[in-house]
C-alpha cells in the first residue's frame, strides 16, 4: 500500500474518531461542512446591507438563491455575536424563518461577504447546487469536486472539509472521494 493511501486512511480514521469525541474535544473544529450549513436553510439571497441597527439588519434583495424572500426584509442580529456586516456591504445570506425578521442559519464567522459580481455568481451557483442536493450525499460529491476544480480558494477549502465529512459519515462514498483528496495530503 502506498504511503499516500496509508496517510489518507489515517486521516479519515482520525477525522472519524474526532467526530465521535464528546463536546469540548480539544481538536479545533475546522470548516463546517457546507451541507450542514444549508441543512436548515429556508431562504438564501444575495443582498445589499441597507442599515445595521442594535438588534436588526435591514437588507435589500438583489438575487434570490433559494426560497422567496421579499425585496426588502430584516434579519435578527445578536449584539453578542454580530455578523461582520456594515451598511453598503454585499453578502449572500443563508436564513431560517417563515417571515421577517429572519434568523441567520450561518455562524457570524461564516457569513459570505461578496467583493464583486463574479464572486456573487459563483457563490450563488454553489449554494443552489448544495441546497438542491442537501439530502443526497452521493449527489453532493460531484458538486464539491467542481468546487475544488473551479475554486475560488474558499470554496476549495470548504469542499475538502465537506468531502471529508461525507467520507466519514458515508463509508460507501469513500472510494469515490479518496482519490480526489489524496493530493491534498501528499507529502511536500
């Protein structure tokens, strides 16, 4: 067995063992798998921040990605852990709730701030693909492979984390996932 495959096997074993550890395990969590991030998403949209208040953020929808958000709406904002958004920012928001004010589905550190139109298009397509297949682990594998191949770097990193999670939770997918992730763990 090659060194690469042994290292990859060891990595999957460690990832599975770490996932089985009780809450408070000392290993850092890393990037949360994207399919977990969108599991409870009811709405997703590219937005422009109109105003940030103490307990709310007012948003203007530029593009609907999932669900049917209104043109203008509010999202609850925690003063203790606010998302890194300011008036005028553009972001792709993942939301929960039946009506405004909605709640962020992401952690504050996971909010997707957008720098330009190309980034907005790539992230919108990425979120649409995962939302469409969030309950089909096997269908997510090619979606994440596309993220690794087409980038940008942030999507590559999230795809690797997400594929590792799928491989740990779905042994039947490991043979499909391992060859793609092996180069990431090759000795340099």
